[in-house]
């Protein structure tokens, strides 16, 4: 007679599950040992589960678990209980399921049965989902996923990622869902294992996700690929899921015939596999298709069958969908009373399931039914409830860029295998590069710290006799433009621009009694003053970078004279380095044209006359000639020294050490490429076109774009990467101003890679600043915040206080958007101090305006009032009438916030009067002026005037696609219309509000 062990092996090998079940039960009844009996019961439970005999599976699994517990085999007991848990889930016995779940988790963790614990969390997630508890389901699946990853259960981990994607999709978080699906595909490809079933399931889910986005071509492609994969793996349940999704695609295309045929195919699969839950869902979908064709009788039949199965199994979501479908059909048939009851039942199901969209549908349907019954007050109440529900729901939804997600997945799918192999090959090389990069980064950081300290010393020395602090800044720019005119290579020009700012650093060692003396020096005092050149050279000596060497050379030689009578060494002619000859002229020119306590400021022509008189004596004649041409042509007056103040020329590269040490570049972009050398005349034309286009970007945007386009053609013609990148910077700014955020990002991202590749700090600074604005407008506030910090750091490295202040202002705006008002206020105050130190009234006005706006949002209306008044004053001093008008709006709103509505009304009227002449140029301000004035009229009890103003604001917003203004105006109009009893008007504006919300998403 064969042993029990031999019999069990034979039973496990049987392909007929029913025969295996029969024989396993017989062995369990006759086995002599408890061990054999337990194993037979476990096998019987497994086979019963396969046959959908759930009660039989539950009984055998419980018996097996009890026997394994007696044998002190806790791992096997947990495995048996896991089968019992599956049976309870199929029986939909939720209380027993929860009790057994707690038991298995406790015992499984105690004995280390982690695979069982992971499966329990997975099943728990499925049960939560069945009962509409999405957040609980996601939490359970995340625990299962982490455990499966830890125990190297590759198939289980891929399945968990897949299921998490499904749950987030059902929760309406499309972006997060796609991230999980992408992670699943990446993991499967990287694992190198045969996970065809999991890959097919993921592709089906991606297809279903694309279907929900209405990207139907892509959806059909992925669904067919996924269905083929799971058919090969003989997974009928997943095949069913794919066929249902493919039928949904047909339905969405309007292909009703294809949808019906595919749903019927799915129905056959559901009946074949005993998938009653899926059967109910397919029946509900069939009902909707029949309803769309006007086949109401067939539609009702399908929905009632779906509702019967859903009620039997306790499928709350299907109950909800089927009830909604029947409610729509009933209302269409004219039975408003029955429809009202069905909509109310559907709303109850939706609220229990936590699915907001269906709650809204049920509310709207019930309102229609009540209106048909003549209950207009009840309909208005429901619409009001619907309004509140929609606002709360939309406030929590994440904006998703669908086209970008599609591109991300397509690229990932196409390149994943190649990328994985490449990364494996490059792992060793990457480790070596990382070590070298760490050393290089530290070296760069030390050198940047050295340069920053020296620059601040220079500013401190200069501040003693130039309280504006701008002399060194201007000398650097004039020297650089003059060098550019003489044909100096672009990289050397940029080094000169920075190095020249350090020309008088030696003044730090000159006593104030001499340095600040208003009259002429005595011979002894002048000898002491001459020492500042030597002192400066000593401070800068020993530097290893091109920048510090150039700065040392300039500090030492900028007071040498062409005729040899200068100091400190009496060099003459070509023996004086060119950098010293250039800075000499720039230094004298700025000193002559700047006002001092002991003299007036000379005119540019007067200063030029003096400099030309010194040609051949104090100055190099060739440099004087070039300088005269630059002054007479007006080029010097057009230099961009005011706002951005540091424009590097295209093609310019800083010294090898001058890259951004805290920015990680695209790993596929080579670092520190040598500058592309252009013919000098081409370089000058390209530089001028780009600079003039950048300077005109705000005041003459069309002219700026024309200049930029000409520069781009020139850069393309000569294959100049940097010229192309600077043109993309200019174009990106225009797109940002026009709110074309996707185009702006598409232009600025490659420009940033070029800046990294060439080590061009100015381009990097400008592009990160613009990208911060793009990401902030997209709602990606953390990304924007990081870029603002980078922009601030780069501005500091470039010695540009106004740039630092601009970056701080933008950072404050982002912190205010994140409702971090205390941090925002501190950041704005820091920016304001920098603006005041630079006497930059325009920048200060912008900073104060945003600070006032943040104060108003934070509820500090009195503070906003004071800041708005300060903004108006700074805007007047800085020539910014646009900011003065915007500040007037804040002033009015601050009065409203303090309950001073009459005073606010006068300001609102004044604002609209001020804006009207330029309303076509400032449509957003014009529209918001109407909206704020309307809010004021509501506060004063004048609803009629408020409706007129809000409708005007909505019209302006619609014409200009100002979706946030549309949302505000239509939202308030819904409230006003409901208050006036105009239900139809409220419904019309409610739909417009929905459209605006969708556009913002």
C-alpha cells in the first residue's frame, strides 16, 4: 500500500482539480498521521478554491490550519489560513475576513512568514476596494509592496506596483497611477525574469489609463499588446479585464456595434471563469451602450441584472453605477418621483463608497427630478450642495499634464532595456566619476568662496567713497564691452567683466583720512594712495583660476600710463597688460561721469573729450579710438547694466573652474565643452542681436522676438550651441509672458543643458530664473523653489545684488503660494533690503507689491494696506505705473477686508478708471478689477450691480482664457443666482465653473 507521502505527490500532480479534491478529502479522512491529514486538507482547500467551491475551501483550510497548529508548524498554519482568507473574501464575509486577517498578521509576523503577511495585506486591500475604501486599500497595498520587495518576491512586487497604479487611478490620481505603472514596467524589464503575466497586466492597465484620458489610439494599442501577453500566460481573469477595457475604448470612440460585440465577448469570459463581479460591471456597461442607442428596454434589463448581482455580492460601486443608470432611464421615461428615489439611493451609495464624481451626478440628477416635480426650492438646495461638494473635491485634485505622461511612458517603454544595460555597463565608470566629481565640487566651492569673499571686500572698500556701490559694477561692464569691441575672445571678455570689479580691492588698506579726503592729496598722501594697487595685487596673489590671475593683473596695472609715468612700476606702452589698459579707461570714464561731493558729474561727451586728449599719454591710442566709437555710436548708453546687469556674450565660457557646483546636469550632456569659435564679425552681430532682444523683451516684445529670431537663424547657420541657447532663453521668456508654459519649458530645458555643458553661469542663472516662473505657474512649487535658490546662488557668484534680490522676491512669491506666510515675509524683507541698498526702486516696488499681496492672503489687511501705499511710492520713484495701479487694487481689497467697504468702493472705481485706457494691454488686471469691485458691491448689499460686474469679469476672462478669473467669477455668480432664485442661471454658471476648473487642471 503506497505511503501517504507518495499519495500526496500523486494528488499534487493531478491536472483534474475535481478528482484531486475528491482524493485529497479521502486521504484526509483515512490518513494515520496528523501531518499527512493536515497536508491532505491543505491540498483539498487549494483545489476547492480553484473550483470556486468557497465554503468547501474554507472548511478544509480551517481544518488544515488547526492540525498544523497542533504540530507547532506555524508557517504552514499561516499558509492554510491564507487560503481560508481567500475563501472568505470570495464569500464576501467581511467580519470574518477582518478577524482572520488580524490573526494571520499577528501569527505570520511572529513566525517570520513574510510572504504570507504580504499576501494578507494584498487581500486586505482588495477587500477594502470592494467596499469602496480607497485610501485603506492603498495603504494595505503599499505595505504588501514593501514586504514583497524586501523578500525578493519579484512577481508579487510587480503585481503590487500594478495594483497600486489601479487604486490611484480609481482614486482619480492619474499622474500617481502612471508612475506606479511605469515603475512596474521598469522593474519587470530590469529583473530579467519571465514575468509575462505581470507585464501583460501592466500593459492592459496602461491601456485602460489612456482610455480614461481619452487617448484612444494609444489605449487600443496597449490593450491589444496586453491581452496577447496574458493569453499566452493563460490568465483568463486578466484577459477578461483587457477585453472589458477594449470594449470601453470602442464605446468611447462612438463605435456602439464594436462595443456591444466586445462586451458580449467579455460577458462570455466572465461566465466561463465565474467572475460574477466582472459580470455585473459588464452588464452595467452594456446597459449604458444600449441606453445611448435609445434601446431603453434592453438598457433597463441589463442594469437590473447588474444591480441584482451587485446587491447579492455587496458590490457597492456596481450597485451605485447600476442605480444611476436606472435613475437616468426612469427620469427619461417621465417617472420623476421614482427617479428622485433612485438618485437619492445612488447618492447614498456614492457617499458610502467615497466616489465624489458619482455623488455630483446623483445630486444633479435628483435636482432635475425635483425640478420636474415642481420643487424648485429643493432643486436649488441640491444645486447649492453640489456646488460645495465640487469645490471641495476639486481643491484636492492634482493637476496632471496628460500629453507629458503619454510621452514619458512611450519613451520609457522604448528605451528602458537599452538604458538598463547601459547603466549596468557604466556603473563602475560612474562610481569613479562620482569620486572625481566630489573632489572637483569641493575645489569649486572653495574657490567660489574665495572669490565671493574678495568681491565683498572690494565692495566694502568701494563703499567708503561710493555709497551706491555701483562703481566697480559699471567698470566691469564698460571694460567688457570695450574688450568685446576690440575682438577679445568671448571667454576672456567674461573673465574681464568679473575681474575688473576687483580693480580697487586694495583700497581696503588705505586709511579713511586719505581715501575720503575731498581735496587734493599732498605728495606723501598720494604716495600712500598709490599703494592700493600693490595691496590689491597682494590680496589677489596666489590664485589658481583664470579669474583671480586676471584680477591680480588688473589691480596691479590699471594705474599704469601709456607714456610710462604711471604707478606702481612705471610700465609703458605694450608692456602694460591689455586688461590694465582697458580698465584704466573704464575707471576714469566712470569716475568722471559720476557725481562726487567735491565735483559734478561730467556728461559722456565731456568725459570722452578728456580721455581722447590723453591718448598717447595716459591711455593706449587704439583703445581710446575704440572707446570713442562706442560712446559716439550710443552703444555705451544701451548697455544692459540696470536690471540684469551681467549678460555674458554668447559663446563665452568662464575659466575651467567656474561651473555651478550645486546643480546636477543631465548625465547625457557632456560637461565643459570648449566654446565654438565664430568669426569676429559674426560673434559681434550675434551678441548684439541677442542683447538687444533681451533688453527689449518687456517694453517691445514683438521687436524683441524679431531680433531673437534673427539671432537664432545666425546661430543655426554657424551651428553655435550657445547662441542658440541664448535665443531659446529669449523665446522662453516670451512664452512665459504669454502663459504658454509647455512651450516655455520645452525651450528653456535644452538651454539649461547647454549652460551646464559650457559652464556659462549667466545663461544658467537666467534660464533657472525663468524655469522657476514656469514651474510655479504649473503648480510645481517645490521645483520652482529649488530653482529660485539656485538663481539666488548664481547671482551671488556673479556679484549681482539686484539678481539676488529678484530671486528672493520670486522665492517669497512661491512661499506665499505655499501659504508659508511668515517665511515669505522674511524673504521679501531680505529682498527689499538689497533693493534699497542698490537704490533699485523698480525692483523694490515689485517686491513690496508681492509682499502686500501675501499679507492680504494671510489675513493681515492693515499690513497689506501699509505695504500697498509703500508700493505706490516706490513705483512712482522707479517709473513703474503698472505696479502703482496693481497696488491700488490691493489697497482697495485691504479696505474691504477691514470692513471699510465705502472707502474701498471709491478706490475700486478709481482703479477701473486708471485701467480703462490700457485695458487691452492689461486684460488680466482689467478683469480682476471688475471682480474685486463686484465683491465690494456684494459686501454693500448691491447684488444687481455685483452680477453685472461679475458677468463683465467672466466675459473678459473667457476672451483671454484667464481660467482662474473665470473660476472666481462664475463661482460667485452661482451663489448670487441661487440667492435670486434663478435656478437655470445658477446651473448655467455652474457648468461654466466646471469648465474653468477642468481647464486649470
